[in-house]
C-alpha cells in the first residue's frame, strides 16, 4: 500500500464505523451566538461540547482587551519568542501566571499542545525516563516522543502500578519525570495527586501536572488540582492551556525551579514557532484576571455540572467517577454512541462523540462539557433529552 492508499484505507475504516455517514467529527459551526448557543446547519443548538468552562468567550473585558491590542499592536507578531515575538504582553502574562501560582518562573507557548511538547522535550532527553498515565493527552505522548526519553506508561490513576514501575527504575528515578493531569479529558476524573506526590518524594523524581481542564475549575482561586489538594508546592512543573477556561489559544508552564528559564534556549516548540498574537495575549490576560477574581463563575459552573451529572446518573447512565464539568456517558458500542449523539443533535444539543481508539479502554463516549453560562433550564432540557433518548435508543 502506498502512502495515499494507506490514508484511503483509514478513511474507509472510519466511514464503516459510522453507518449513517453523519459527519460527527469536524462538524462546521456556521455561526456562534453566545457562550452557549450556535448554529449548526439550519439548527440553533445548545453548545454542550466546548471547553468554555467559565463561559468567557464573549466576556466584554476580554473582547475589549483584544480589540485594543489589535488596534495598537496589529494582528500578529510575525515571529518567534526568541526573535521579534516577545512583546510586553507576553512577558506580562508570564509574570501574571507565575504570580498566580506563586512560582518564580512562567513561560507562555503558542498553544497548550506546544506547552506540553516544549516543556517535556526541554526537560527530559535520551537516557531519561518519563512515567506517564495511560490516559494521557496526545500532547503529553507527543512531547515524550519528541524528547527521546524512555516512555513508561502506568495504568490510569493506578498508584500500585506506578510504584511498581518506579521500583523497577532503581537509581534512574532522579532522571525520571512523572506526568499526570488535573482532570482527565475523557471521563472527567481527577488524578490522585496526594499519592503521586508521596511516590515522587519517596523515589526522588520530578512531577509535571497538566492543569488544562482543571484551571478555573478546581480550587478556591481556580489554580486547579494543585489548589484543591493543597499540593501546589509539591509539583515541580505545571502546564496548562488558554483554550479552555481562558477562552483563547496558547499555553503556559510555571515552576519554582529557576532552570525552567533555560527551556527558552532549548525547547523547539517554544523557539521554532511564531508567538501568540497580541489580541490573544490581551484577552488571555483579561480572562485570567476574571478567573482569579471571585468565585462566582466557578460556583455557577459547579452548580450546573452537579445538576447535569446527578440527573444523568439518576437516569441510569454510566458516567466517569468524579462529578465535574466533563460529563461522559459511556455506552456499549460506537453505533450506540453515534445514535445517541445524533439523537441529541436532532434535539438541538451539540455534544462530543468519542469513539475508540480515542477513548480509553475501547470505550465509546458521548461527552458533555458544562459551562458557567449555561442556565438551570438548559441543564434540565439536556438531562431530560438524555433520559428520553435512553428509553428510545439504548434500552
Ligand atoms: C490535557 C490536555 N493538555 C493539553 C491540551 C492541548 O491544549 P490546546 O488544545 O490548547 O493546544 C489539551 C487539549 O485538549 C488537553 O486536553
């Protein structure tokens, strides 16, 4: 099979899995009306499949900051952070992230994906080891591959398995980086951070926590799992993204290790790419300010999340173990998942469809992402529709 025929075969396999041929993946959003509503085809849909946890995509403060930055600094930096792409705003945002986490250093990357790629490949290399959770996001896997370090996976959130693998490393643990996530994006469950920290200390290795889905969601001021668990000082490196609670695009890494600064000179995903646009940086700074100031958005997010999680659980859906804004209904087969996804769209609700191999352990998921801008009525409508479709499709 040549290169193009291989792609044809992959496409055929995907289409065969989706008997109705509906384009669940990459579905065009024709118009966006608000943080909770958009148009798909000729339907006005309720958005339950975005990572807009705090509902800030149209926050006036962020819009105004972005507009001002475009007017004053133009549409793009046209260069790398290492060359001409480090504006005042990039440095200011790095300082603001460092201050938010009470850390000495902060780095801003062009995407959250690159934050993981750049941090991991800058920290570890050939001869070093990364110990990663089996459910890690692709950016973590790819960062590990790019680094050339030995990659060892431990079973998802399984601390006995992690310790077994640490024990086998012997004196290689001092050049080992453990990587976990605050909230895992597939099932919305949280890492057992206290136990991971205990093992990290016991075996003398380093720990990186990706707070992509937990920034703005967990903790009194929204730092993430580090704050919820009171373990901020025990984690060596925290990465995250601007594309979820902060409603723009970009990524960060913060640390109390001054060596983080050296990554600026060795990390290819930081160096060999253009820096985020001024508007992106400006709206991110405004969103971080909103995220830090007050718990109102987070409280509303949790109220909405618990309402939907409880209703789906009571309806008999099998969900991830930790209630939160990522609510995944696990169904028996890809066909059932597709039917449920389509049924929800037919009722003007857009959610994410996740099929094997993207979902862990061959699961088929229909995933809702709740946000702070949703209303109680919207949550009830979604819950009632899930209940109706369970009767019609899954029973
Ligand atoms: C856990 C995790 N880390 C990193 C990323 C990458 O972030 P971004 O999409 O902003 O590049 C994602 C994105 O979904 C994610 O879920």
